[in-house]
């Protein structure tokens, strides 16, 4: 209870994917609500190319601190049709590393229960993130079969607090703490699969923005970007536009296999990170610009 009281007083709850948060260097604030819906809500590819969605992604790059990022995440969450979000590293919540982070707009009553009951030690969504790189909707009967009785109890308690469904994107960066980004809704069965590509893509940019702010807050510099060749830069731009290796080859006048080799070289230079995380890193490093990524061929 002492821990819960301290965290509530300092407003330094941090994250636990579906459930919780930890104490970080002013990297959490919760409880704010902003009505940001428009009508009608764009779907599928239309959402990815809508002006508002592109403005949200660009805003992550303009954010000056964690509070700015929180505001962008609020906007993104409502734009996607969800109510709550949580993003951050999967670390020891009571003794978080200095470079870890977490941001959430989960309700204080749920966070209080999570800490008081020790739910953070058995987070079911963190458990489901292990060993996978693809996003997943919960609850899902196939995923629930992997959970133990404690996990199921936590999900049931969350449902009573109006965290009944969600979409979680695992994030695994080589040499760093694993993490995830979760968008949650109060009703099960009302998550449109058409918004999932937009949520997946945006999560990588949000995570990279918070990652850099956490390093800054810890007094650490962001690692310098690797050197890439002009041709590697070209294939990365096309990669960000969703082109296949064959399509890259046709556009650049090279074979698909050669385009693949150029992409593999860039992936290796960034530690073999995931595709979406690579695009976010390239944009944050200034190796490419957001308008270039949006350019159509």
C-alpha cells in the first residue's frame, strides 16, 4: 500500500502493457481525457493515408518531451477507436532501469488495484508478448489457452474495470529491454481489424519517440546513426512505402534479389530490428524524411 500511495502522489505510474506501470523519471501521467473523434472514422488503407493519421505520426517527431508524446498518444488512441493506451518496457516495475520508460492513460483505480494486488508480477499480456513479433487482439480463445489461472483472474479483473479488449504490439529491439504498445477498449468484440495496420505502424514510431526521451531523461545520448549508401537509402524509402523486393527492383532498375541484399545490409546495421522499428529509427535518425516515405511511385 505504501508503494501505491507513493506512486499516486508522484503521478509516476508507468506501464505494464495491458495492466500497469512503474516508476520512471516523469515518464507517466494519466487520467486526462480529450475528445478527439471525428466522423466518419477512416478505415484500412484510407486511414493510413489520411491527413490526420499522417499528422499524428509526424507529431511524434516534433515532440519535445514525454508529455508531448502522451498528448500524441491520446490523439492516436481515439483516432483508432480505442479508449486507453499503454506503452513501455517490460522491466522490474519497482526497480526500473534508468533507460526504461512507460506511458499510460489507464485509470487510477485500476492502477491502484494492480499494485495493491501485485498483478504486475504476472501480467498476462506481457506473457503473451514473449516469443512473438506480430500484434495480437485479446481476448482470443487460442491465446487464452496459454494462460494460467492467475493470468485469467487478472484479465477478469481488468474486464470489470472496463478493459475488456485490446490490441497489443510487442517490441523487441536487439540488446534492449523488450516492450509493447497496447490499445484497449471497454467492450469486447468491437475492435475493427481494419485499424490494426495503422495501429501497428504507429506503435513503432511512438515507441521510438519514448525510447529517445527515456535516454535523454537518463542523461544518455542517442546512439549515432549507421552509415548507409545512397542505394540503401533508396530501398529503405521504398520499404517504408510497403514495396516488395520485386517492386523495389522494378522501380530502381535492379533485381529483386539485389534489392533484398541492400535491405538486409541496412537491417544488419541497425542490429536486425523489425521492419516497422527500422522505419522509425531511420526517420528519427534523419536518414529519411516523412514526406519521402509518403511519396507514391
